[in-house]
C-alpha cells in the first residue's frame, strides 16, 4: 500500500495543475473540484507507478482533460444547442486587434490581475468555443486531434476556435477599458 | 476575415493564454481526496473487486476455484462409472416427465398452426412475409435517419 504522506505530497505538488486543467475546460469550480478529486483517486490506485515516473504530470493532465471532456459530453446536446443560439453574436466584423501591449498595460494593472481577467474572460465563453480554444492553446492539441476528441468536423473546430479568439479579444478589450483610468 | 488577421489574432491569444498561471486549487480538495481514500480503505477486502484483493488471497481464491472445478469434473466422471448410475439417470428422467407433456402440447399447437397456414394458401403467406419485411426495412430506415439527425456533425 502506498504511503499516505507521500501521496499527500504528490497531490499538493500537482493539485493546482489538475484543478486548472479541469477548471479551464469546465468553467465551473465545483465541477472542476469533482473532476480533480476523481483524477487523484485514479492516481492513488496506480501511485506505485506514478510515484517515480517523470511523466506523472503529463499523465495527470491527460486524465484531467479526458475526464473533463467526458463530463462535458454528458451535457453535449445542451451546450451544442446553446452554441448554435450564440452564433449570431459572433459576426465576422474583422477589426484591428487591440490587445493592450504588456508594457503599457503594466502601468494600469498588475500582471496577476491581467491573468485573472483573461481567466474570467475565458470562463465566460460558451463551452462550444472555450473547450476547443483551451485544447488548442493550453493543451497543445492540433485542429485534427480536437475534432477527433470532440467528435465534430474539422471545419467546426476551426470556426469555433476563431470565434472564441474573437470573443476573447472583445471581452478583454472591454474589460481593460473599464479598468483603465480615463 | 483575412488570413493575416487570423494569424495575428492566433498569436495574440496564444501569448495571453500561455502566460496564464495555474489556478489555486480549493483548500477542500486535498481533504476530499483524503476522505474518499479513507472511505475506500474501509470497504472490506471481500467487498472489493477481485483484482483489488491482497495478492495471497487472490492466489488462494484462484487455487480454491480451480480445485473445486477439478473436483467437480472428477466426481462427475466417477459417477458415470458407478453401478447405480443408469437407475439414477432414470429417476432424474422421471423428475422431468412433466416437460414431456408440455412438449406434446407445443407439438399439437404447431400442427394446428401449420394446418391453418396450409388452408390460407401460399399467396397469403407471401403477402404476410412481404409486409413483415417492409415493416422491418422501414424500422431500420427510420432508425438510421433518426441517428443521423441526432448525431449529425455540425
């Protein structure tokens, strides 16, 4: 049987990463905590192998991603429906990109606050856009891999990611404008 | 939308997201995991799946099952060679004599159905078969259409 103290240390080392992975996909703290708990229970079952493994972090991230996606699949029809409803909000009005440059932005808000804003903006995206965006930019999956994982067409993945980027840009710009002093 | 804009947008979003630090896990997470592990530990070994049993017990259980199976095979083989086996077989046959009457009833009913079909003629039977086949094909067609509509890739 595994040493509980060693597992505790293992859990403390990776809990933020596991929780973040689940949270950024699910955008719901209590659901992300449930998924993180399941991930660590799975890890406990094979702790003897994971303990010394240099790829333990990667294993945990993969399991957290898959479990979060499984969790979302249960609500797939619901979030697909909402995704269709929200289509009209994402007009293709290509405007110049106005992400605040880091050097000027630092005069207004701290880096940590900026991360918080990005995270909040990410959480406000509809699941159909957020999930492929997170898988692409944070999990490093290709468009093809995302299409296979979500069982949707390649075209839909590309469109959803583009819309997500657009929506994120708009949300961030409006939030930054609110914070920035006149 | 143009590809230059898309590329620039991708790079900007990527830069923003890559800079994100891990979110702090709730303080309750570690406690919840600990409690769940404790709960699992409290479940008696024999109530857990066989693969979770301690190794000696797993080996013991497997050996016991194999021994029992081997014993059963051996006893059966010995019984077939015993002197009173034929008489015992007859006794067992008598126990199931009730089944014989049920079989007779089924036979009579089947004969009656065959007689009715013969009376109705081949044309009627072919018509029935065609309708049944058509209904079956309709069910498959409707089912396929429903599955395609329900799980259509968007």
